[in-house]
C-alpha cells in the first residue's frame, strides 16, 4: 500500500509561472511609475521598482515602446472588463445610463487606466508608439461601442445615438479626471455625474440632439 507523502514544501514554480509573475510585476511597476512621474520615466527606474534587472525587463519587453503599448492595452482592457454587466440590473433607461457612467468614472480613476490615458495623451509621444496604439484604440472603441449597444438594445433608440452618447460621456469624464489631477480642491463628483447623466440622457433620446 502506497504511503501518502508528508512533504509540505511548496511546489517549485514552473518557468511559465515565473515568466508570468515577472511580466505582472513589470506592468504593475510601470503603471505606478507612469502615474507618479509620467511616461518619460526610464526603464532602469521601472526595473528597480519591479525588483528585476533591466535585462530581465527587456527579455519580456524588448523596448520601451513595447512596454508602454502593453500598459495602454492593459488599462483600456480593464475599462471594458469593469463595465461588463454594470447596467443589466435596472429596466429604466435613465438608471441604466447613470450606472454605466458611474462605472466609467470609477474605471478612469484606476491606476492602470490613468497610466493608459497619460501615455496616450503625452504630447511627446513618439511616432512609433502612436502608430502602435492606433490599432489598440480601434479595438477598444469597437468593444465599448458594442458593449453600450448591447446595454441599450431593448430600447428604441436611433442608430448611432448610443455611440455618440458614449463618446460624449467619455470626453466629459476624462476632463473631470484631468481636473482632479491638478493642484486644486475639487468638490465631490456626485452632482457633476448627475448633470452629465442628464445631459447624456438628453443626447441619447432627443430627436433634435444630433
């Protein structure tokens, strides 16, 4: 009869697990560093923060463009995932819209999303990185438009109105985010989110809004 092993030592991580852990550590360090110091931060600083050598970092991300592009993809994908299922709980159009807008606002404040925005809007962005991000933006835009369209599929809304409403809400929310990064005291966003929800509701329903 076989005797059960009493070895309680943790199993050694596989090479894939170690690689995934290093990738996650580098991305997390990059997000934190970009949020604190901006996209111009160097790879050596990011490697130190991640607890890896610069060589190990470049094994996973051969160039800074590769790394920043990965952070942008991570941030915007996180936005899409956080919005999934946010508006399914209520049958009222106004409540459903408010739920989505509040979820967007919460998502935009997350470090990964903030880092993605800072990298994407950097006035010194290189042509190579801008070109790399173009396909990411197209993909995320399509996913968000499809998500919003599905959220309001049971309402009789004009074609294109939902996508326009999403872009309107996005622009205002990003403006709120930038304002709150300035060295000034901003009021609680609740009233502003209420006004944005009302304005977006008008856009999405009024026959004269477009």
